[in-house]
């Protein structure tokens, strides 16, 4: 006989109906506490391990570092021209820098903490859907995933988005049986905040809808989700429309970036979902995990048929799905006593195999560029009074993180520095003026970003043609993400430093 619901009233001996007994919120059990705390502590430990990466920074983090040091009004004005999709994150980091200082650890620590919160959310999700052991295992699997380890140590928004999606998913699962409006409000506001931090978080909303459809939830539940989802989309729409005008921000994506990881975990997840993972409640674990693992990346790949958009970090939160499936699979095999020993042996072997990857992720070479090394190479190659040239100009951010690297050099193409122009890379002079300024110098330090130079821009054509006709390469230093070349005038066999001229924002730096 099923238990009587709280709305049912039992008749008393006199025939009257007794009032309903109010429900008491149960206190967290020891199992729940372990499921929350253990993954959180493991993620913090892995996040703090090698967090400085030998005191280096890569290009995207450099953008965060520079913009978060600007005033909120400057961040807003800059976002009108570029990087509007990350404006909220820059504002958050501005406040973090104001409270705790703008150092390298402060840049990355919010991501460590956010990923720790995400791990706890993953654990609670699995606990609710498959039991305490599955919850603990899923929560512990999540932080050791290579992609999670990588972006837990980056000063970008992706870890925060992952945490918000994890807890929004938990709010969704909790909301289904209760149907309370405030629970749907929590779900909707959490999802909206995730989308405002990064627009592609909206793809998790699609995955949630598919999960509810496959779970055949009652119509009132589906209606409540639809209304909430419509509210999230409406809240995101102004940002999406406005940021569409900044599509050049993703023009660097020539094809799927790091697609292999997504394909591997997707196939692994689908294989895990074939096992009888069990579960409880109206939403099954596999029905929740597979859509959030596969759909966001798949939709980005489909969109890439029109315009390349797939980058693995844009759907970082899909790791929630693989962690849930692996945790539940390990729990399934543990219940089968005859095979549990082999499961744990396999788990130890996998962890051992991940050690080289974990070590590699904490080196400067694990990122596509290293602005610290690029700046140091410029500082070493340059002499006071030398000219400085960026090929191309939009990659001036590669030398702007530390103004001391370019302090005694003159930026030959710069008309207005990044801060005063409310841009990322500043405003450059017309092509003719750049060429004329270059001829005033006998030595020029040129920074060429790997794979970034384009001959279609007249300014870039003027830079390269002037170097080719009037200068010769005197020495090149190759660093991660760029090469730094010293050019000298052909007419002077014994090159000397150029005139000690200055230009607005010669260092290309930002106001601290």
C-alpha cells in the first residue's frame, strides 16, 4: 500500500477529518555530507596543485587580466565594441581583484572554487538519481577528468558556467516531483545567470528539455519547464542579438577545436548508458546524463556547418554527463560482488594513466600561447628606443599584460592605447603613417603571433612590405604562440637604436 500523501486526511474515531501534518525538512544525512565535501576537497586540491603554471599566463587569460583591471564603466564601454559575451565575467573579476588583489592566483582561484562547487553538484545529482555510492563516485570522477582539471585553473568564465549548469540541473531534478513555483524560479535564475556568463550555456537548456520529454513527465511539469525556459531565452535574447554584431570574435575558429576529446567521452558515455545503471525517481540518471553529455556539442557541430563554432571549452559542462555515467557504472559493478575487484583495478589503472596528462596540464606548454614568455622575449630582444611592431595589430594583447616588457619601446602602429580607446588592442594609425614611422627607426622588434597574420588588412600589408623592402631580419626568438624578430635597416651594417620617440600608449599596457 503506498504511503499517504501530505494532502490526504485520515478520518478519526469520531468520523471527523484530522488536519494534515506539516512536512519537516529532513536534515542532511552523513552520506549527503560526504558526497558534498569529498568531491569539493579533491577539486580544490587538484586546482591548487600547480595553479601558477610557473608564473605564466596565456592569451585569453591575459584579456581577463587586462580588462578586469579597468573600471566598470570602461569594461562596459569596451564590451560595446568587443567581447560583450564575457562582459559579466569581467565585471565579476573586477570586483574579485578589488577585494583580493590582481595577482595570478587571484585570477585563477575563482575558477578553482567554481569547479569545486560543480563537483559537489555532480555528486548530489548522482546521489539523488542512483544512491549515495554512485553520488560519491561521480563527484570524485568529475574533478579528475582532464578537461575539468584544465579549465579549473584558467582565469575564464567556463568553470563558473559549469558550476551554474550543474546546480541548475540539480534544481531541475528536484523541481520535477514537487512542482513548487519557487523551485522553478531557482532553476530558471541559475540557468539565466549561466547563459549571461556564456551564451552557449543555453544548449544545456535544450538538453534538459529532451530529458524531460524522454522521461514523460506530467504535463504540468512540462508546462512549468517550458515557461521557465522561455523566460531564460527572453532574458538572454538582448545579449545574443547585441553580441551577434561581434561575430568577428570567433573568426579565428577555422574548424572544430579539440573535437577528439568530445568524441571520446561521448562514445564512452553512450557505452556506459547501455548498462543497467538503475536509478530512482521520475528522471533516470542515463536519461539526464546522455543529453547533457552529447547534445550541446552535437548542436555546436551542426551549427559549424554554417559557421565554425565548436570549441571544447564552450561546452565544458558536458563533463557533468560523463561523470554521472561513470560514477553510476562503477556503482553498478560494485553491487555485482564477483566483478567489483576488477572494477577497482581498472579504476586505479585509469588514474595512473591520467597522471602524465595531469602533469602536462600544469606546464606553460599546455596552452596555445604564453604571453609571459612572449613579453620576456620582447624585453630581451629590444633596446631602449627601438620600435615595436605587432603582426597583426589585434594581437597586441600578447605583450600588454606586463607594461614593463615594452616600457622602453615605441609602438610604431599605435594611435590610441587600448584603455583610452575602450578596445582590447588599441587603435592603429593609417597604413601610410605606419610605414613612414617605421622608416624613422634603425631597429624594430616585431612580434608575429602564430598563424594570426593576414595580408588582407592594408595596415598589415604596409608593415610587411616595409620590413621586406627596407629591413633585414637580425635574429628570431621562437616562443609558445609567437616569434619575436629583430629587424635592422639595410643601409646600416652596424645597427643602432632608433630615436627615443614616444607615442600614446607606447607600452600597449593597461591601467592597473
